[in-house]
C-alpha cells in the first residue's frame, strides 16, 4: 500500500464491492416483512401515485451537478485515493472499466468475501492492476 497506484487499485475494487453490499442491503430491506404493515416494496407498489419518468427525462449525474452548481449550490468532491496510472486518458479508463466489469462476477466475489474467503477479492484487485498496467504499456 506504499505505492499510489496500489492504493488506487485497492480502493477502486473495494468501492465496487461496497456497491454490491449496498444494493443487497437496500434490496433486503425493501423485501423484508414488517409485522402488521407488509413489505416496503409492496407498500410502494400499492401506494405509488407518481408517474414513471424515462431515462431521457432524468439528467445524468454530471448534468445534475452542473445544474445544481449553476443554481448556486456547491458540492464537496472527495479526491481519489491513490493515483490512477490512466488518469490522463479517459478512453483507456473506460476501456479498463468495461473490460474489468465484464470479466468480474462482483456478486460472487462479494459473497465469498463476506463469508471469509478473501482470495477472489484479492484476485480481482490483481486483475484490475494487471489490466491497468497492460493499458499503460
């Protein structure tokens, strides 16, 4: 963890694992039974009074940030942990993320990790680092 690139690899893969954990937590909460009330997901479906919006009607994250800041709002952006060796090449970053996401079963890696087997997680970090270094070369 002394190298800035290693910090980046570990933190980026860890964030992907945290996302899986958060999605599982939200899903578990929404589908759990509350005595005398029911399941939150069913309550939402039964009480839903709104209108669904298409993706084209909702701004992207970048657009939402710009709109918010244009209206006088300010956001605290946290810096990356470590240094991405591909920081100056958005095309290579996107290629790495797309390839890594396509060859990594995050659900399985997360499941193994929370059940005491860190090896798939460690392998995912190594795979992410190797993909990055191959793109740098």
